[in-house]
């Protein structure tokens, strides 16, 4: 009898132990244990700064340069030439810039740029050499100096404009900026004759030529069907005409493809 009771007691103890183990492993119990752990989240990223006007302008520049021309004809209205023989005989760069600036709604005359904003120097690359009012006493200035001149104007007038030195771009690439409403200053020659280059000056790895027929105009239109470009030219008393694009391009290429684009940044923010 004791043997039977002992067997029954042992069986009961084994059964209780198995039940206890089963209770520990139930899904409900496991869920409760997991739920008591603190939740984890990905690390919070610091807030990003808004893009600067330099970044916005550069992004717009890249976008324009990478786009395809959609039209055979493009033109920027309200680009009026100012004549050199009205008192600015050697100031073609200042007058081309004035024509471009006035397109954006400014009211500048032939004296404003040379008197208030132009940078002067002795290398014709970063500063104007000579007197822009006298034909035989004035030399000229290239895109690096004109870019500085534009920044002087922007700072003094809080103007929403951004200059880009586009030296090296082809004429076809510059048409894209015309399409986007950006006037283009282009270095060329009087009456588009082949330049007689006398010397070079190197600046930041670029060779800038000097020649006695150096000239600057404002490109503001193109016509691929008729192979023409629209140029605001200060030579003589000023003219705004369509002219042969091939001849214009040949001189532009021969000189070294020097140009500058003026971008409106008022709608970039």
C-alpha cells in the first residue's frame, strides 16, 4: 500500500512541475515580458540649414546648363543699347552691363557703372585699365573684373542678381541662358573682324588676350532657323540688331570664349 501511495505522490509531483514549466513558456506571458522593455527609436537627425543664395543660384545655373533648347527662337525683351559716342568712347563693357541691368528694371545712364561700381586696375583682367571715356586712353576689362563690378552694384542696391563668369561655354550653351531670361555679356571685336592679338595675360590658369579691337556686347536673342543672334551693341551710337550667328561665333571662339551671365535671383527662395 505504501508503495502505491509513493508512486502516486511521485506522479503528482512530476505533473505539477510540468505545469509550472508550461506556464512559464506561454505566449501571453512572453508578450508581457517583451512589452515591459522600453521602446527604441532611431536617432534624431539635427535640423538642416536652408540653402544659401549661392547654393540656390548655382543649382539654377546647373539646371539651365543641363537643359535642352525647346525653341528655335529665343529673345529677352527690354535690352536697349547705350551708345559709346555719347561720352563713353572706350566703355563698352560698362555699357553692355548697363543694358543688361536696365532689363531688370534699373534706370542707369552711361556714367553710373564707371563712376560708382567699376573696378580699376592695371592688368585688364581684374580691373579696367585706363579711362573709359576716352577712346585712345581706355583699354578694357574681362569677366573677372566685371563680376566684381556687378557685386559692387548688388551690394549697394540690394539687388537680387547673381553674376556668373561663363568663360569657356559655347555659343549654343549660352543660348540656354537667353532662354531662361539671363542676358549674356560677350567679348568680341568691333564689327566682328578677326582679332589681332598683341599679348596675353594669365590669371587663375586662363590666358586673356589683348587686342586693339577688343569689344563687349550684350547677347539677348537667337534664331536657329535663320542662323542669327540678337545683339545690343554700344559701338557708334548704339544698335540692337540681328546679325549672322556663324560670323559672331567664329570671332567669339577665336578670342577664347569669354562671357558673363546675369541671373535674376528674386524667385529662387
